[in-house]
C-alpha cells in the first residue's frame, strides 16, 4: 500500500520532511536543529531554506499529511456499503498499517502536535475530535442495528485508538511474531470484544 | 483504594514528590525547574534541598514507586487461586484505577522514564520487561487451560497495556460517562476480545 515516504519522483521538500520525521521522532521536535536536519539530508543548513521555510513548517506538514491520510480513509470507508463492524475492521487495519509503514510520521503526529503553532494547533485538534466523533458514529450505528454490543462508543474509540497507537512500543521492541500475525490478532481482539 | 498521594501523616518529602509529579506531567521533566517546584510546594528553593537531593531523585522516586505498586499487585494476583481471566481482570482494573487515582505519577512514569539516569534507567526497563513477561505468562496459562483463545500473549499484553494507558487522553478530555461505567466497559471490551 501507499506509504507517505518519498517516492523516486518525490521533491527535495518531501525528502526533507521525511528526514525531519525521523529526526523529530528520535530527538523530539524541540531538541532537533535545522543543522542536524541538514546533516541527515546531506546538504548545507542554508540550502534547506530554499526548500522549506522553518522547522515548524516541517512539523506542520507532517501532522497535516498524517491527518489527511486518516480522514481520506474514513471518507472512503463511510461511503462503502458495509456494516459497522466491517467499517471498523477496515479502519483498524488502516491504523495498524500506517503505524507500521509510516512509523516516524505517525509517531511525530501523535507526540509532537503540541508544538504546532496557532492556527494550526486548534485546527489539528478539531480535526482529531471530528475524526473520533465520526468513529463513534459508526459504532453507534452498529449498536442501533444490533451488530455491536450496547457500550459507550467513546470508550470503544479510546480503546481502539490507544491499542493501535501502542504499536509504537512494538516498533521499538519487536517480538518474535510476523507483521501479518500481529495485524490479524489485533483486529480479532479489538473486534471480538465488542461484536455480538 | 490506596492512592500514592500523600496522606495527612506524609512527610515533606512525599509532598515534594507529589507536587513534582504534577509539575513534570504538565511541563515535562526537562523543562521543569526546582524553583518552580519550590513555588508549587510553597517553600524557598534552597529549603527543598533539605528534603530531596535533586530533580532526578524526584523522578526516580516517582517511577520506582509506580513500578513497585504494579509489581506488588502482580505478586498478589499471582498468588490468588483464580483462573487466568480472573487474574487479568484484576490487573486491568488495577491499571485503570492507578490511571484514574494517581494520574500524575503514572503519566510521568509512562512518559519521562527516558530521563532516568543509570543504573536506574536499565533497572526500570528490565522491571517493565519482567512485568510484561509475567502478564504474558498468565495469558499463556489461560490458553493452555482453554479459557483464553490461542493468540499471541505478547499481542494481548500490548493491547491491554496500551488501552489502559490511553486513559491519559480520557483524563485530559473527559467525556460524559461515569468512572464506573468506563471501568466496566473497558474491562468487558478487553476481556471479551480474548475469552472463549
């Protein structure tokens, strides 16, 4: 599936953003310097500014690209004629895939969004809230149609999003299990817990 | 249930540690100063040092107190003659309770442990790994006795620990649900997903 990572035809700006994600994940946004970023891209610090305005701009680009990917997937899933459990399964798989394939970017969006400047910070938070509310709507629909147990949709959203986010510990410290086994068991645990 | 928080008969040192947990959670360990801590305790910065050696010592105390609480609970649970599902339920409830009642301390132990100095850093990590392995053993026992589905115990541990940890988002942004409802639904979702 499509990765956020820069393709062969990606621009210099994309390459900088990608290296920035790796750097921000490892060192944190605040502790990362444009100089270190230039080193990891392999250019002079001054030439970075031909492609990107500031460190903040890189963070913003990472956070909003990740947010867009999740929102696009949700848009698609909402359009599909599938029951609520199928929709949730699709989204859980997408979250896991994003964590595994675009780990740096998703990690940075999860951990460093606080460093966004206004108006981007408020905008990012309201997008996230809207995303969670739409997930809750899918669960609510499943409950009303009888495929999902009568539980608080926001608790389910919290558990699902936290569990997939927990893959960041997995990434750091891989256990003896294949990626596909991990995905299947995670989907199964999370869905069996709520389906009737 | 017992909170980590300082009781009426707590020492000045306990009070400092508690305020430190609140400060480190809000500002992060690196960005917190002893001066701010003194302000929040209501003493002169110089007098803090009558009770505590350094900022690092406070972090260490928080992380190891939290680790001890979880390990003690696990020790008790392992001794009880209860099946694996019952043991897991007990531990999930304990994790949720710790998140809700000792939020600052658990949050700091979860997020700021990287700032521990050696030998404490390695020690903390090996304790955490041992804890996770013992949880996996309980799940493995449940699988072998037929009460838990045949799934990878480490995936289950990851999902459970991530989900309860996700309560930090809940704490920040409370939804319209009671604490007891939250606990029951979380336990039910997490256990129904793996029991036969």
